[in-house]
C-alpha cells in the first residue's frame, strides 16, 4: 500500500490573500508592478518579509521578492513566529508539503532531519503550523518569483535569546554549501500612532542595516524596538553570518496607515535583503 501524503492546507486563503488562483495571480502582478525596484549585484541569501494581509503589506513584500527574479534556490527555509499556538522551542512541519492556491510546495525532508539532529530545541510537530499565517503568506510570492523549490517551514514557539541563537547556529551549520534561501517572516510594531511607530522602527531598521543581530536581540529584549517576528529575524541573521554573509539592507518600509489613511493606530512592515 502506498503511503499517504500529508499536505498542510491553506488556512488564510480568502482572508489574507485571494483563494482563487487567477485572482491571486492578478493581485501578485499588481503588487509586483507597484513595488519599487532595486538592484543587488551579490548572491542573495536572506529575505525579511512582512506577513500581513496583502492589501496592507503586499507592496512591501513584493519589493523584497522582486530581487529574487531570475534566481533559483533548491530549498527555501521560512522562519516565522507563532501567533496562535503556544509551545516551547521550535516547530518544524512533519508532513510532506504545504498547499497554496498556486500549487504544492514539497517539504525538504532531508534538511528537516538535519535540523532536528542539529538543534535540540526543534521538534517535528504540527504545533504552530495548523492555522499559522506567517509562513503561508510568503509562499505565493516565492512561487511567483522562483517557480519550483522545496520548503523547510519553521515556527518559533519561543523567541528568547537562547532559542534564537541555537536555531540560527544550527541552520547556519546545516546550510553550509547548500543552495538555500532563508526568509524571516515578521511585521514590526503594532497599534502605535504612525509618529511613535516611526521612532520605534527606526531602531530595527538601523540594526538590520548594520547587520547587527546582537544589538537587535538586545533592542527587542529591552523594548527599544518591536517586531512580532524579531526572533526569526535574529535567528536568520545568525545563520547568515555563519555562512559568511556580510551585507544586509532595507528595501522597503511602510505602515498600514499608508494604505488606510489612518495614522492613529498602525502596524509596521519592512522588507530587507541579505547578500554575499
């Protein structure tokens, strides 16, 4: 008897982005056309991207993902925070695939095994994957610009310093010499006025531009800056540094008030690129 394939079904299609494939493709085309275009001459190894509904953060995400056009990766590792499930350590999806309206993305089961062996804090479990949107919303962008790739979806139940560093070091080790892209899924501050949010987010922008994960971790711990996926961003930066990455820069930054016109209570969005 053939073994049954386990595929995680979309949880937020029709909510964060269109559920119908052609409608989703139309929205993606619009976002990529509207997003500013920059040039990176080096080899891209990492992306920071927001995970809100596409109408709010889609242009910011597209600005980063635009830079991946014409490039290819065997595996994309997406690291996200957990918004719904509470658990310790790090969760790696135990199944065979993630489904989106644009098709099936296969899990890199070999890399998953390597991570589980390298990182004692990681476990293969559906906790953090069932209804979590922060991995899912990255996938249509990746499918649009990369086409075929394998996926290692990681959700962080805890974002303390130990978890960030251990996950980052483990990923940096197992990705050495591999054709892989790291994606940190994060939004920035939540529900401050646009003026206050700008001051808070200026800190993470400068930490990212300096490629200084130690300072970013400290700024997150002290509340000097805010990001719901700050831990994934730190873990990604640790992994990238271990792989020899030296450059990182912000591609686009905005907040929800730029879309809604309401600056009284906003959510911040950022996209950034890391390269060798």
